[in-house]
C-alpha cells in the first residue's frame, strides 16, 4: 500500500486531527521566531477550530503540535547556541546543584503543551458555539419565514 491509499482510507476526523497537528506545529514554529510566547495560543485556537466536531481531538492536536514544535526549536537551540548550559545553570540556581537542566526543559515543554491544550479548547469551543448559534439563527429564520407564508396564505384565503 502506498501513502495515497492509506490517506484515502482515513476518516475525515482522522485527517482533521493530523491536519490540526501539522497546522499547530508549523504555525508555532514560525511564531517562535517572534519570541512573544503569548502568541502560542493562536496556533492552538487554529487547530482547535479545525476539529470542532470532536473538541478532544482539537485539544490533543494543538497540544501535540505545539509540543513537537517547541521540542524541535529547543533541540536546535541546544545544538547551535548551547542553550542546555543556560537551562542547567538556571536549574542549579533553583535546585542547588548542576545537572538538572532536563527538568527545566520538561517544564518548558509541559507549559507549551498546556498552552496548546488551552488554545485548542478555546478554538474548538468557540467554533462549536458559533456553529450552534448559526444553526439556531437559521432555524428561527425558517420559522419566521413559515409564519410569514402562513399569514400570506391566510390573507389570500379570505
């Protein structure tokens, strides 16, 4: 089996989940170069909005995508700029001895995962509320249209 056959057999929910991971990861990676960490909610909201039918998948997709992007970014920073030394020194200030830089890295990745999940929940919830509101508006307009046609039919019958 090749990739096209595998993708064609996948359900639309699975495709949306994978697309949410890719969108969250790629936009997160692009936004990490701006270095305003509060923007991390934007990719989460985008991924969550994509999977509004199953909010759990939107939350998971955003959390996984953002965590993977942050892990790649931190890995590159540790290789090119020796960022692990800074993590280790910061952990030494907190714990009293060196060698605990990996704890700081895990805390940073956990924070990224939590912010991704929060953004995914916001995106999925907001999109779900908008869809429900549109459905209610559509139903109410159909009811008023039916009432108007009944009134016009009543006036014709008189």
